[in-house]
């Protein structure tokens, strides 16, 4: 059996510790060239290391218990062109034994544009109420 000593050179360990303590995780990303942002992708890439890290032996089973959601925002037909991002997240979570609970795709190109996307804002408010009620029931 190999033992791996994992040394994280960024703030990943702090972030993953927060994720593991949380019940609901909402990933948010702009859509850059039809994929999620580099910073979100790098965070997910670290999962491969964490799966081998002896300090996170139960990583996969803990992640399989989380409520994962995704918010994407783009300006060039994002309701269509953000679909690869959703597929990417679905497959990543599926590997951990979990599914993507839901997603919101917002339309915005510059600061403040999202205020015009009433559908996405309504969905975000719906999530907010749902998650508040979920916390109250616990």
C-alpha cells in the first residue's frame, strides 16, 4: 500500500475543509470559452489529490452526502453554450457518488446586467427560500 504525502501550495485545504463541513455547496462561475473558470476547475482538479490524501480517507463518502448546485453566468447565449459546464460538473460529482441537485444559468455581459435576467434571479430567490427552510427543519 502506498502512502502519499500531499502538500497543497494554495488555499485549497482551507476551502475543502469548509466544503466538508457544509451540507450544501453552491459552485459559481462565469462561462469562459464554454467551460467553467480556471479557479473552479483547479479546485475540482485537487479532488484527485484529496482522494489519495491519508488525512481525507472518507473524502468520497462525505462528498457523496452533499447537496451540490451550480450557478453559471455568461453573455453569449449562455442557456445553450453553458451546457458543457453542466455536463462537466455532473460527471465530476457522479464520480464521487453524487449528482448535481440543480443549476441556474444567468445572462450577463457586464456588471449589473444580471438584474435584467428576471428568470435567473427568481430561481436564485427560490433556492434561497428552499435552503433557508431546509436549515430551519434541521
